[in-house]
């Protein structure tokens, strides 16, 4: 089996959290034929799962969103670090994939990705050597990364002097914001650096980049002002670089777009320059979306765009009630090792009583409005609530949880089952964190 096939179709066994104790090792491609059902108890809980129909909807929706605006989509792979999801995103029409590190990119390339954008600064000798080696090993591979300082450029030039046979690196000039992460803070700083990049034989300046997501509030008035100010600066720098002939490519890349206010930057990614512009959106969390922060952000996107069928939460985590130690408190057997908690606590979605006939989704019960996960330990969730339905919860009942921020749920699982509407496992994905 080739490296690519082994990555896409790895062997799973009971050392993988959530894999059935009674099963022998199986290739990922064999899992959908086993007839396992999450609600029936065929997989040990807790388990993070992905709903197949909603996953497909999200893949199609975001690709259509980008295409309808004349943009390419370069989804951020760090969200899932899943070779199978990379392949689905590419098969859906993505221009390429975005990564945060050279190591992440290597996984993407092994999964068949041919166009890679590293939305981060690259400067260490080991990483530069890694990019050079991968370009030599994979003819036609394109790798673009960010530069935001003369110091970074000096390190790249020093490496290239020691490796004169290496091809120049394609780079994007990053624009940042005061108090934010990386990126040039002023247009003057950016243009001075652009001149240095253009005059260096170690790199080729091929575009301008920014990331708007950190300041997103979900308040349209505030978000519009913020996005407009940032994209005004990006466009001004792109125009100035174009006017001064500082770009070293026939086509200029202009790229932005997280998963929160992507619609507000999308309209600004194709400024009128003297040469063709490739606008790229880099949203990543759309692939599974969530029931928390991004759900709230999507409501604002829908209001702004008039969309009636936006992104849907495709990921859930299911856990057992393991203890009812006192009135108003239930302990679930899932915790920080299993789901995200960095932005918001998980949200109870539904209950399946242990007594439910055949444990199928037809017997799922709603949760009360005041049910809330108030704290997490490594392996325990503290669920509080009131009412008859809460008081009826018992050991062995199943509770489905929604998450906020899919990135930090994906990285807690080496695999996830993909399920149909009846929670029967029909496929699986693996992760490479």
C-alpha cells in the first residue's frame, strides 16, 4: 500500500478511543460495513461523531459560496487535520489547502494536496529545507507562505545562500492589526518590506494576505467597520505594490477569511489590479461547523446575505450518565479529554433513555432550556438542570452534546465515525495531530 493510501485508509484498532472493544483491527474503509450504531451501544462512549448528510451539505455550501463570488477556496486544514476530509474538500472543488505549519502541510501533501498555503511565517532552516525537499519530491507542488518582517527575510536569504540550488520561495505579504498577531501594522512598513522581497532572489512576492477572524464579534455593525478598515488597508497595499511592479507573478493572490465573518472579506478579495487576481477564502471550521460560537456567527452571516440554508452543526459528542449524586446535578462520562471547552462549554442537545426501545433516534428526547454543562474535569462533565425530565435522568442514559469550536474537539480524537440519520456508522475519518 502506498504512503497516500495508507494515510487515507489506515488500520484502526481498540487502542483508538471510541473503537469497539470487541472488534479486531479494521481498515478505515471497512468500518462502514460493520453495521455499528452509536445509540445502540456498539461503540464505547464517549464518542465524537460526524453526521454525513450535514457534512456533505457544509462542503457543498461553502464551495458554492466561494464560487458564486468568483473566489477560490483554500480551507484551513488545521481544523480537522484529517486526510479524508482534505480529500473531500479537494473533491468538492477547493483550489488547495491552508496549513499552519510545514508538518501539517506534509500530511496534506501525502493526502494528495498539490496547492498549499501556509498561513504563517516560515523561517527556520529545518522548515525551509522541508519545503524545498517536498517541492523536489512532488513535481508541480505549489507552496506559498507569509512574510511580515525584514528579520524573517534575512533568515530566508541566509538559508538560500547555503542552498543555492533551491528555487525561490513564493511568499505573501501579511497585513496585521494593532494588538493582533503577526502582520505588518502600517502600509508604509508593508511597502518597504515588499520592496525588499521583490529585490531578493530568495523569494518571489506573489500577493497579500490578512486574517480577520480574531476580532469578530457577531455584531454586524462592529464587524463591518472592522472588516472594511482592514480590507481597505489590504487593497491599498495591493494596489501600491501593483503600481510599483513589486509583484513577481503574473497572477496576484489576495487572501483572507476565517470561519466567522468570511462574507465581509469575500467581497474585497478581487481588487482591480493591472494583472489578474486570484481571491482565496481560507475558512476551515465550516466543514463541521458547531452549535456554539460559529452557529451564532452564522446567524449574522445569514442576516447579511439573505441566506436561508446556511452551515449546519455536523459534529456531536455522545456520553453516558454515570452518576446522579445530588438533586439538580448529573455527571456525564466525558470531559476535557473529549471535547472543546476553550470558547464555551458544551451544550446538551438530546437524551436517549436507557429504556428506549431499540435505542433508535425516534426515541430521542429534548433537553430543558435550563440544562447546562457548568464545568468539566478531564473525564467528567457537570450537567445541571431542573424539571421532571432532568430528575428522570438515570445512570446509563445517553446525552448528546454540541460543541463550540470544532478545532479543539478534532484534536482530541484519532478517529471519528461518520453516521447516517439513524446514527448507524457508514464511514469514518482519522486525524493526524
